[in-house]
């Protein structure tokens, strides 16, 4: 019995060793895969970061250095690596900026975790210590922050400019930053002053011109021409506008039917009935004083026929058709009117009022502007211009980031220095805190502090500076109490970064630290991958 029992005991030990080895290998593979994603976007961090050219399966070419866009377009298959793609999306929705920063921090934390695990520290101990360090980091950042008021427009513009300085269209930051600030401040809701819904800021892209031609429009812009027959109006003053969701055409049968007409007189009668039906509808519309129609795009091809357009032109009613369904809510909120779903419900009180509706030629196409809207809702429109589609798309992405930065300042009205200053200060203070902690916890917090130095190191590296010399000098400056000393990539040296107007919202930094730590803790706790087909 004993001779048989001994090998069984050895076998269970072997199985346990193999099982632990397998779990370590999976954890190691997850960390390496996630770090490779972080390394892919690391070179695009900061004002001197490189751009990525992305070629999609549909032969679309995108040139950008926006972390969220790069990761979103990457074909990532490894499950843990996908978590870093989701991490950038989370940062984008939480703060709108810092999408590259959050992934680079996560990659550096994972690198430190690999060292800690190789020294035999249990993943749970590492995970708990990282959580404590992240909470402490948020407290340190909050203590460093400078309060800002929404009335201080200059500070808001500086913050928006900092986010734009790292973009492809950075040379236009003097135009786009004030524009982003004005757009967000115009939609701040009085009852909820800390809430901004960016759906109230509509970005309309139009090819032609340059980014310099981008403008803020207090009203509506449609990237289409006026739909009209010969002689129809293309300009309407004192506009009374109706947003309709029904057809101005003869009714269709609910089922497929064929009608055989054997006599020409019967055909004339059908056409006459169609004309009288359309005319009666247009008379009802005209009776309310309506002179501009916005017609929702219909699933039916003939929502507005040529005959309808002919009679509408005669009635001097300006028509914009094929308005997208998802734009209706924004349009009605802007015009302060109600959408009309049936001709029987057409009432004067459902109309919107504006001083002018006019068609303009822009580039090779046309747009329609509605301006001087009476009792306009809390919305605004930005007309973005660009010489080609690549510039136009990147200008839109950059403007979105600037809008998000200003939204962050509305939600949490604190500014913090940029240029790697907060990360190096965090590293210094957390390093000092780690010395008073006992056991493995202090060791892990020190590793967290070291990981944060990746941001100033990468900023210096991407700017062509000596990263070791720069980070060493930064440490010395911060040790002497210069908490706002950061890397000035334009001058290639360390300066007081607040005086250089390189600032960002506190929410961007705190969100990046918190989300990166959460993601790393999740990856640490995975010890197996189960594939279900």
C-alpha cells in the first residue's frame, strides 16, 4: 500500500507545480500582450509625438496621433490586450483627453508588476497595494490643483490649447481653442451648471477651404443644398420653420398592388386626384404661415415627389429634404419647435422662428444656414473646414478632444500643470510614502511611483531630448519644492510649466491614474483564459 501511495503523493505535487506554472505563464502572456499595445501608442505621446498612418480594410487612410482612434482601429485579438483598447475608450468617455497617457501609464505599471511577480510577491498583494497607491495619488493631485472659474476664459482657452498642441492640426490651436471654449460655455445649462451634454454641440464637416475657415454658428447648418423646383426660393427672411415626419406625396397602399388602367380619361383622373391631394396638403401648410420645411429622411423613396417640389416652389416655401432621423432631436431643440408627424396636426404653435434661412456655396458643394433663431435652445453648431478629407477628419477629432477638456473643467473646476510635472511630483511623494509603509506594501507602492516616471521620460524621448538627464533634473527640481517644474518641449528644457500656460483639467489626470490602475489590477487577477466556442 505504502509503495503505491508514494508515487501518488509525488504526482499531486507535480500537478500542483504544473498548475501554478501554467497560471504564471498565462499571467505573464497577458502582461506582455497588454504592454505591446501600450508600446505601440507610446511614441505618439506629447506635442512632439509621432503620428500613425492607419490603413483600414475598406482602403480608408487615417493619419492621427489620438490614442483612442489608433487603438480603436487596431486589430487586437489577445483578450488582455483588448482590455487596454477598452481602457482608452473609458478614458475618452470619462475625460475626452489623455487617451494615450492612460495606456502608457497602464503599460508601465504592468512592467513593474512583472518585476514584483518575479520576486515572488502574490498578485493579490500587488493588486491591493496598487489600489492604495492610486487613492493616495488622487489626493496628491487634488492638493496640487489650482481652482478655476468659468468666467476666467483665458484659463479655459489655455487648457484647450494644451490638448490641441499634441495634434496634427496644432498650428490652428489659436483658432480652435477659443472656439471650443465658446461652444461649451454656450450650452452650459443654468439649472445644472456642472453638466454639459456635448450632443448639444453639433460638428458639421465641409470639404474645401482650410481649417482657418472653421467657424462657430449660432444656429443650424445643413451639409446639403435647398431642394426645389425651378423658381423655388433659396433664401427666406422671417422664416417660420416646420420639421415634418410625413410624406408630401399621394398615399401608397399598404400592400403591393397592380392597377390596370384601360382608359386615358381614368389616367387623367388619377393624376388630377394626385395633384389635388398634394395641393390640399400645401394649402394647409401655407395657412399656418410656414415658409420653410425640413423634411425627415423617409424609408420610402418618394417622400417628396418632383410634383410636390413644383407646387412648394410656387407657394414660395423653401424645402430642405432628407434630414437624418438622428438629427431631428437636435434641430427641434435648437429651433424650440415640435416635430410634426401628420398633416392633420400641422399647427402654428409647432413652428420654429428664425431671421434668415439661406443657401451658401462652399467649395464644390453647398450648405444651408439657419441664423437669428428666436428663443433658441441651448445648442450650437461648429462648421469645420479642411482642404482634404484626412485634415478634415483630424480637425474634427482634435476639436472633440478640446470640447471634452473644457467640459471636464465645467464638471470639476480645477487645473493642473502638464509637461510631466504632476507625474514626477506623484512619483516623489509616493516614493517618500512607501518608506513609511511596512512589508511588501511599501515595495509595491515604490514600484507604482517608479512607473509614473514613464510620462516625463516618454515626453523627453519623443521630443528628441536626453530622457535620463531630463528626468534626473526634474526629480532634483521637485525635491527642492518646485512642484510645477515640467518639460518644456518647445525650449527643450525644464521650466515652470504653469507660467508657460501648459495646463490640463484635474479630471484628466485623476481619471488616467484611476482607470489605468483598475485595468492593471484586473489583468493581474486573471490566472486562466477559457475559450468558449
